[in-house]
């Protein structure tokens, strides 16, 4: 079995070495062990394990919370369309945004 250092594992997994160290301490990687000098050795098989930490892979995965800026007439139109579609205003806004991004692609 091949073992990786924290730095090697972090590069392959595309997460920070600090996150790898934390996951090792919390037992997230099966088969990882710490030697007498305190260095972690992580099996390559642990690369397949999904963790909640890590950077988004693309701009699409980045979620931003921006306030909605709309005039009174635009807001009235949004609420009317949401009522007609029998959905909440938030769901209606999200669906509209998704449709716009699909058209651009």
C-alpha cells in the first residue's frame, strides 16, 4: 500500500494541508497513521473519500448572497408571476435565475 504525506495528499485532493491535518486528527481518512516524529501517512485509497472541506471546482459552484435590486414595478411583476405560478417568491426568483444561466450557456 502506498502512503502519501500531508502535502502530497493536499495537492492531489486540492485542499489545504491544514484541512488534511485536521481530517487526519478527526479520523476521516481510514488507514492514516502518525509516526513517532508526528508526521501523518495517508493511504492513497483515502483520495476517494469525500470530505465537506475543499475549494469549489468552478465558478458555478460558488454561491453568493447578493441582495436583489429591483424597482417597484419590477418587484410587482415578480410577485405577480410568482402568484400566477403558485410558487413562493424566492423559488420563482431562483427558477428565473436558473433559466437565464441556461440560456447563456
